[in-house]
C-alpha cells in the first residue's frame, strides 16, 4: 500500500560548530541566494578565517560582499569578479585569498543549466554549459591544486555535481553530461592530488529551492519534482551547504574521490 506523500516542513537551521576554524575558503558562483551563497554563510558561521566570494554578476556580488562584511566583519570577507571560463580570473580569485593566508578550502559551485531538446541543441548551447560547469571546475581544481602543492598545504576541494549526472531528465543532455563529468573529474583529481594530502570530493544535490530556480521553473514542474522526493519538498540551500562543510572539515578526513548524494529522491 502506498502512503500519500505530504510535504514535510524544513528542519530548524543548524548552528555552527567551528568546523572550519582558521581556514580560508574560496567559493565560486557565491552571490545571490543559491547553494553557493548558502555555502559562504555556513563557512563563516563555522569559524572560517575568511571567505572569498567569486561571481560573474557584479552588482549582486558587491551587495553580497557588503552585507556579509557588515555581519561577519570586513576582515573576513572579500568579493572578486570571476568568470570560471577565464583562467586569469580564476587566478585572480585565488590570489585574493593570499592576504588571508592562502586557500585551505575551495568550493567549486559554478555551473550553468538550461532546458532544450538534444534535437534542437546548438553547439554553442552545448559548449557554453560544458565550459562553465565542467571545464570551469577543471580550471579551478588545477589552479588551486597547483597553489596547494606549491605551498605544501593539505587542502580540500569540494565540487558541486548533481543527481542529473546519474539520472536522465528530458532536455538536460548538456547539463547531465557536464555534471557526470564533474563526478568523474572529482574521482580522478582525488587520485592525482592524494599524494600531496589534498582531498577532493563532491556533493550531488537533487532539488534545492531558491528564488532564481522558482523564477525560471514553472510551479507545475516544481511540484512534479517535489513529488519525487521522499520528504515531498526541496532541500533548503543550506542543507546542501552543510554537507559541503562536512566534506571540507576534518570530520571527513578519510574521504576523497567520493560523490555524496544530497537527496531524498530514490528510484
């Protein structure tokens, strides 16, 4: 007998426990109200020495940096324009962490989606999604990995994948291929960096609700997606960020090359 699914309420916000004390964190695509923004806040609440935010949206980035600086201290927050398709901008983002002691944790959150049938998808659409979501993650891992190795730093890299990298969804061929690539990249990068004590893991969220998603998705489709979740609701962005913090912390010291599903969705 199947029990009718009802939407469960979101849990209470979890307070910080100083899991990232005295560490400098860099987060891409960190302005706005999505997972990247939630990750920045969680890292600061978990005692990070400083967080460097990167994003391509200048106004939104400036607003986020100003608000976080006022709340957590301007000496703990830096905001830098960064397009992960541009290697020089990735380098500048990482350089901004040097006044805070250099990068200890890199959260690669930047990604681009879109919905279009494979039959109608152009090379430009395919290449754009792959360049930001997969190749952008590669550029960031390579750049921060080199810095960590040179500094002798046993750092941590956390990538943002997606359950779509495992599961089919209509109109998502480019995004699914990119996110599956992020998963494979995570596993391979972990092996390359393990000899230096650098860990590389990824989260794989299913559905995380934030204002931008609500704006670009119909209410009917969102309801359909929620119905596929065990709790009948989307994750709060901070629930995904909590798992990122866990992967960045010493609580996951033996994990590397893992892709952790942050989902209540089951086949």
